[in-house]
């Protein structure tokens, strides 16, 4: 999946701040985690000079490639690809903490760039804040707290994805939602 307009020699490349969020809960095992990792790998391999990026992965706990967005470089690309390769599925689904940690990181980047989150998950929240309203409120509060704006693109992987939550997250945050069958 490519999220960018068709380019030509006259197309201006817009610098971006990217965060890829990958659900690595137990229900993502098998083909679903492979799909999410393949998508993240493709995106990292297609970043441009001037872009900043980070990868947040979550299950019961939340970890990330770096504590802040990293400048795109071949070295950082290679390190990120190794990080993605090491992601394995297991644990619960802590959507709220993954989103708040990802949004918090945008407070420290250049606000003149587009702040983009690509969020890959297969299920409903089972850890942290689990209600749709609570997760939406946590995201809204984190955006206000960090005085930032994000474009949140959500990707539901498989039949068990919380369609209402993923749709509202995207609609409320300048994004789009897409559901992918494994």
C-alpha cells in the first residue's frame, strides 16, 4: 500500500514526520504480523531525505525504535529494518498507550512538516484504556497537550479489527481507514 500522490518530475516532495505503529499482540501472529511488518518495511525503504521517522510497536507494553523521530538516512533505514525484522507477536493489545506515546513524540519535531501516523492493528483494545470513547479522548488530549496536529491513517488487519474505533480515529484526525483481509 502506497500513501502518496502520483509523482512526476515537477512534483514537489513534501518533508514528513512519520510514525509507524505496529500491533504485535498475540492475535497478530501468523500472516497478520507478516503483513504489518512488510508494510512497515516498504514504507521505511521509501522515505526521502528530509523525512523524520520512528516505529512504535505494542502489545501489553509499548516499545519504539527510538525515543524521538530520527532523520532518514541509509544508516537509520538499515537499523529500522533490523528493528522491524525482530518484532514478534505476543501479549495483549494496548492501543491507547501506543497512540499517546506516538503522538507525544511529535511535540519535538518540526511542525512545518506533515505529521503522519500509520497504525496497523487486528483487534480491539484489551489492555490500558479499552473503551472507544476513552481511547478517542486520550488521543485528543495528547494532541492538545503537545500542541500538534496529526494525520492518522488506520489499517485494520483481519476480521476482528474494531471497525468503529479505527474509523473514528481516522475521521477525527485528518486520516483515512482501510481494512485488510489476511
